[in-house]
């Protein structure tokens, strides 16, 4: 497999599909030595089962592990750090990774508990988990899905799980796009296996899975994310970190020059909805430096209110984010808006808490 190629396989036997895809991609030929420390980085943003549309299917990771172990690669580690507000250990349990790690005898590492090192990432100093820096070969296993702040999340943004929680908050204070691009200059992805089985195309925390039954393989994370934009009907320019990463030499953003190969025929047509719920709901929110978890719980809560016919009755902008600390206002979500007249405390508050809070606010205003 060449760096400008993107491979795709269709089906429902996700473990065997993954192994076939890696064989077709000749992954083993890319790994320099069997003694290499190989890291497998799924997306376990929160403790939700993969069928919900937010997290990497454990069967995909099992396929990667089996492929490697059958070829005598034994120095393997699965490493991840969930988003701020959730515990990785709980995500490992709910998503089935503790059972997977025990079955295959693979180390499971929680980067939320890892030590860190300050690294110069193309002129930007960022804290990176030491376990990630110690890898010889990194296999990224993101979920192809939507994101409430960056429109898409896939290869490049999935590296955010390899930084500490404090740095994650710092990323949001900086506006996400630039630090994501710079992070990828140091955290080099050697291979990418994209879980495109049933990702939620609206929310990174899942809830609205779109069944596609596909797995992709790529070697260039910038090319991969550019192609994801194309699949989800976005222009690459709508996701600024992709072009930024290209400008920093991480990869190529021109998916039109990519070579696409399919390992088999798809069993059913895949329909990608033209509209995104996030776009319809964003106008009700004034967001300044908010963390993904807080914003990610807000948008589905608003969607639920919309389904119940209550969203249209909301006449006040909802403020959210670190930029509202010590500031006054009318309606705010999260501890950062603690000085607001109506504020829901929590870091982050849950989706249900946000729903009940905003519903009560709307009813009070009537």
C-alpha cells in the first residue's frame, strides 16, 4: 500500500474484515522490526458501546491484534484517554476493551494517568503523554463521525486522546484547529484503520448512528481526513486543521489525487444525510473556548428539545465555554458560566441534566 492510497472493505464480520484489509494493505511490511513497541489508539471518547456511534468497535482492534500476533509482533499496547469529564477506565470496561486486552494478553494503558513531556510541535509547545512518545509504531483507529465543533473527527483529531486533560482544556482555549494541526507534527501516525461501521455523523458522543458497514485503511492522516470531508459533503476548508496540518508537512489534503481500492463489493447502498443536526442547532449557542464534552452534551439535549417542539420557544442564546468565566449573562451551561443569572453547574453537566435545565428555563419564560 502506498501513502496516497485509501483502501476500503465492506461487510459485517468486523474482525475478519480488518484482518483482510491489513493483509491487502501489507501492513507488516511497514513495521521495521518485530521488537517494535506498537501502539493501537482507538477512539473511546466516552463509556458508550460502539453501536451507539461514538467509539471504536473492539472487533476492529481485535482484528489488528490478531493480524500482528499471527506475524509474531508481541510488544503491543492499546492506549487511550477519554474526554474531560469521563474516566477512561469506565470506557475500557463498557466498550469491551478490558476483556479484549485480557483475551489477547495486550497491555491496556490509560493516558489520563500518564506522565507527560513538553514538546516543541512546529513552534507550539504542547504536553504529550510519555507512553505515546515511547512508541516505535502508531496505529490510529478512529471512528468516522461528526463533531459539534469541528464538523468532522477522524484521524488527525483522534491524537487528542494522547495528551493530558489539562492540555485538552488548553486546546479548546486555543480554538482546537491550530493545536490539532501542530500536535500531529510530533505524534506521527504510521498507519490508520478507520472504523466506518456506524459512526454518528452529527455528534462525537453518538446517539444517531448511520450504518455503513465499512472499514478504511490509510497511511496519510491529512489525506484521510480530507476524504472524510468529501464523504460527509463538507469542503476541506470547512475543517481548518486539515489544511493547517498540510501546511506543516503532516500530509496531503488533495483527496482528488488519492488512489482508491476496494477489497470487495458493498452489500447495500450507503445514504449519507445531506443535512447535519449540528448546523441546525448551532445558532442557539454562543460558544467561547468550550470543551468537547460540555458542548457535546449540549447539542443532543437541544436536539431532544427540538423533537418535542420546545426548541423553537427558546429565545435566549445559550452561552458555554471557558471564555465566560467570571462573566455575567442570562443563560449558561457548565461551571464556567457560574456567574450567569441562570447557570447549570457541572464540568461537564450530563446530557439529561442539560435537557431538564433548558426545558425548565423555557417553561418559566412562557
